[in-house]
C-alpha cells in the first residue's frame, strides 16, 4: 500500500514494465467541490476532464486496458440532481467519444446493467461499442450501474440457466466458466488498481478480477489527480514483486 499527495513529482518509470491493465476508482469529486464551496456537480464536471487526461496519458504510456468505476449500483441513492448531472456528463462524453474515437484510436466498452438508463444513452453506448470494432488502440471499460456482487450473481444465474436447460452439469462448473460469464470476459485482470480520494476500500468494484491486483491508494481527490500522481502510482507498482500466491 502506498500514499501520494497532489504535490508528488512525476516519477521515473520503466517503459518496459508498464502495467497491461490499469483500473481506477474515480473517487472524491463531491468532496473536491464542497471544499471549494461549489455544488457537487461541479466536482463531477472537473472529474470528467481528469478522466480524459488520464486516459490519454495511459494510452501514450502503452497501457492496453483501462477500467474505470463511473457509477455503481449503489449510486442511485444519491440526490436526483447529482445523478442527473452525472448522466448528462456521460452523454456529453459519449458524443465526444463518437467524434474522436477513431482519431484517438481507442475502444470503448461498458460493464454493468444498462437497462435503467435512458434510451438515448443506451443508443449512444451501442454506437460507441460498434465504432470500437473499427479501432485497435487502448480499450477503455466504463463500469456503469455496475456492482461486483451483482456481476457475480448475474454470472451464476447464467450458469444456473444452462444447468436447467441440460446443457451443463453443476459438477462441471469451473472458475474459467464463471469468468467467461462476467462482463469482463476475455479481458485480462487488472495489474494495478489506483484509488484516489483517501479511502482504503474497493467498494464493490471488480470483486473477482482484483484477486491478484496490486493496489495503490492516494489522498488526492480525483479532480486533482494528474500525470505526476499517475506516474508515482505506476512507479510504486514497478517496485512490487508479484508472486500470485507463490514465494520468491
């Protein structure tokens, strides 16, 4: 575990040891705004710009996959105006992505139950995923109305349905089978999880996929997260020895 402040200077990182998959819990938008006497929605707006900058930096560094926690299954409990603002920012981002995806050569996919979203948002998401078939660069997974427990329940239900239909025996179910029914099927597990905002938990995020992920925490609120803090987190990752349950 490591902590970094927003004054952290950019670290030297080994270009030959870049994590293949980085996951980020984008935390602290509301607190950032409240510290400045602004509405929480202003923090989400600032955070969306941080997301764009961070994605651009990671793509430049050669990261293959970025997964971000944008909106959890529990976030519907927030005030209606805040939820509406988040969805509005998502719509704005999707329009920008559709315009710029091919130029930036990124692929954009979504993990989560999208059925509660507006038809307009679902159509935009479908359009971005279709465009992703024409690009070959960094894959960005946006976890939207996503919860790790819900994802596992969904995967178990899919397996149970196959058992009921007679195409699968319960005794034959393996970890690989369950994994193939997750939203992240076919995507490598994260190498590095970064959580800004000063919290030490991972809040129902990628519960299966984080089994052997390296965690780096920082007290920097997400809108203040910058390239220096990102590189410091990657440098910390590069100092770790990953043993996957083995010994040195």
